[in-house]
């Protein structure tokens, strides 16, 4: 037996104890030892791909028999409401999400992103569509090397195509956002919104059930995991606005029926007050910077007819120095409610709302849009009441009201403009000063001025904590504000010790304080105390929250780090194994691999290090660990891994010299 083989045998014989321990806690992931990698032309790296050995997809095709109660699906509604359904099919809502093979006729193409030095290719074949990603590494003034990064099949097309079409990729039971998007103008592929930066997320952003809320009709979680779910109805369907239809449909199956009884089982938005009606639209079209779900609720618990605030609160971060009203109003693509609620037109009437101008059942019209929209304005305003002479209005904007009072503004979606819904006389005053702490963002809760005044300290505190955890709390200038937020959070957690979200945020907050690098750590005892408190709160969180939701996962992350630092490698591996089962993150594979390596379970460590690279080629730490792992048994392979890491460093450096 060769020396290398004997080493691997001796290592393998030592894995039983921890393997049994892990199995008693939770089913272990597949930790089979990978075959020795075969060098490629330059270096061998595990390219992120979905293969036939992948975990079966949790995303089901739309089948009526699969739709969970109390829903029936749009096709069931269409049996009785044929005309309504036919007109609905003409709207953008009906095309908000589709399988990639549903007649979208996606085009092959490629796009090189200069800031990140990354090439994206859209490959179209008879078997489907694949998005492939490669890093361009400049090794000399005349030589470039292509470092493969990922290659995934496209599962869904997201968006109606009115402005753009995004793509959801599939990887071993998870959906991943593609970094490239097809834009109607200029009829080409480019970077997805938020990805046109040097250090974008690549193919690491997992699409959660919260992400698809505004594009999918009906979903069901897999084992209550936020990151894995089945899509039972593609696109926004009838029941997203009218509520679950099972009881309504069942009553009508046995005719004749008292219509007043049957209709009481379904929501007619025209019968709702303005807050209730707006809540239906706002479930998708009201978006901010921080969203806080009500206790025990998820975004999918919203029921048409209820005020949206019973499910979640939405907050916006305003500038700490000043705001320009006109620019703030057109700041984001989905900022329409915040804009509308600030309009004098909205405040001075009881009837103006979304459906005043937008018919949810009809998009196409044989009349010019400008004529239709002017008629909406003329319901309250007379033509002669405009401050400009008619001849001037005709010369400037063909006398179309909304072109002056709801102008198009640039949005954060590339190649796309949106309508400013803050109905006003433009240009507005240049700047409005805000009297507040100039070093700290201003968190503003977005709510209708018609909604009853309410106080929700839990949501307000959670929103501020989430804002602090984004990094604003750790600077010395904001230390007082951070301490105030922490004290409010601790008080809430004491008052309701059964709330896992509060306990989980405490764990994260204490960890952030322990890991703060913005000022010198002078008190080792205090640092240790922060870690101890973080561990206590994380343990309380996982006791209170058995489901694999984000709150539990983040608590597990705290426990993994603390156990590893304490030398409790079996516990660290156990926490890591659960994370590997429930989410897709390169850091989980790396951190868990380190724990297995400390337990001298090197085959598991190797597999997880390679999986970490497969998930995110850009993530550098696994390369050094693999180099050390291979150094004693395969120096040639170790050197190749080292060269790969150096190539990655070169790529990072090349980004720093490229355009921003």
C-alpha cells in the first residue's frame, strides 16, 4: 500500500466517533471523499454547476392538484370568470414569473463586465438555457487567463419584459439570482440591478421565499425553510388580490347558491376602504430599506382585506444631512407609495388611490394613455385652473398633465425610468434640511396618512437594530445611539423572553460588539463577556425556534464561531452541518471544514473546502486551507491549489485598477 493510501485509510478509520455524534443530532450532509482533482489547462478549481447528482429540485411545475388549501389557483377562477381571466392575461401581473421554456424565446449572448473583470455568457441549446460566469485574470500585459466560476441552468424568467427580464438559476435545490438581466432598451444583456459594481455577489445570492413574493402566485415552504420552497402557481394570480378561493369556489360548485353568502367568502377590493384597498397593492409596491415582519408572521401571511401593517412594517433610510424632495420622490423603482402619500392631491381627497389611474384587470386600451390619464385629473381639476396658459402647456408637453406633475425620473434599475408619483408642481425647492444627528441615518416608517395612528415599539426597535447591524453602530461617533438601541432591545427581550427574533438579534448584536474593529479593544474581559452573552442568546434562540428559518440560522452561525474559538470542535461541526443542510453559503462550508480538520477528519474537510469553492470561486480562504491539506500527501496538487489562489489574488488586483 502506498504512503498516500495508508494516510487516507488511517484518517478514514478515525471518523466514526464524530460521524455517529452528528447523526444523533441531525441527518448529516453527504460528506463522501472527493476523487483527487485532475489539473486543467492552468489550474483546477471546482466550478459551480448543477449536475445529475444534485439534490432534487423543490420547485414544482404548476399543477392544479398541487395547489395547497385554502387556495384553488387562477385556472379554477377562470372557469367562472372567463372574461376577467382573459383581460388579466393582458396585464403585466400575469407575466411576473414563468418557466424559462414557456415561450420566452431567450436569446444567446454575452456581456463582459469591466469593473468586476467578469464575462457572462448566455448559452441556448435544445436542452435549456445556461448562464456561465468566468473571471478574466490579466497575468501579463499581453496575456489573459479565463478562470471558470459558475455554470447554472436557468429555471425561471422573472419580470414581464415591459422593462427587463431577470433570471433565476437552479443549484441543488436552491434558487440563485443571475447577475445578468435582459433589458428591453437597448435590447441587450447587462448587469442586474445592484450588480454593476466591482464587488458584486456573483452567483451567491440565494432567492428566498421573501424574494419571490412579488413575482410568484402561490408557494409552499419545504420544511419551513425560507431558502427552499415549492412554487405552485407562477405569476401573480387572482388570489393574491381577492384572497384564498377554496370556500368561495366550493359554494358555487352546488348551484343554486345565495350569492351574498358565496361572495362573503371572497374579497372584492372595491368594497374595501382606502387603507384596505391600498394594502393589496402595497404588499408588493411598497418597499423600503428595512422590513420588519410582525411577531409570528411572514410576508406570505398577508390576507387581502387586512391592513398591511398587521403583517409587516416598512421603513426607509433618509439622508442624515438633507433631502431633496424631488430626488427623494423618484429615488427607487418601487417607491410609489411613499411618493403618493406625500402628494397634496392624495392628502386633500378621500378617493384618490392606486386604482384611480391603474386598472388591475386591463392594460391595453384603444385610447391614447395621455387622454385617459388627463380624464383622471379632470375629475378634480378644471383645465383653466392650471397655472400655465394652455398654449404654453401644448407647446411644452402637449397639455398632458402627468408629464409636468408626475415626470419621469431615473431609477436604480439600469436603462429604465419610472414615473414620479409625488404629484406636485416641479421643480420643487432645492433642499430641505433635517435637524438630526448628522452622522446617523434617519429611519422613517412608511405608512398611509389615512391609517390609524399606532405605536409598535417592537418593530421600531428591530428596524433600528437591523440598521445598526449593517455597520452604522460600531463607529465611536454612533456609540451612544448603538447603546440606546441595545438597551431598548434588551428591555423588550426581558418583557417577552419567548420571542426568538428578539433573542436572535441580541446574539447578533453582542457578536458585532465583540468583533468590532473600529476602535482598539482594550478590555479582554469585556470582549469575552460580549461573546458569552452572544452565545447565551443564540442558545436561547435555537431553543425557541426549531424551524430552519433565518433567525435560527443566524443563531447557529454565532454558535459555530463561539464553539470553534473555545476549541469545542465537535459542537462547531454539528452547528456547521445544520447550516450546510439549510442554506447555501460558501463560508458555512469553509468554517465547518475547519472544525472537521481540527477533529482530524480530513476527507470531510476536503469535501467541504471544495464545496465552498464550488459555491463561490471568489472566496479566497478555502484555497489556503486546501493547500495545507494537500501539502503532506500530494505536493504537486498542493502547489496547483496555491497557484489558483494566487491567480484569484491577481484577479482581485486587476479589479482595483479597472474602472469603478
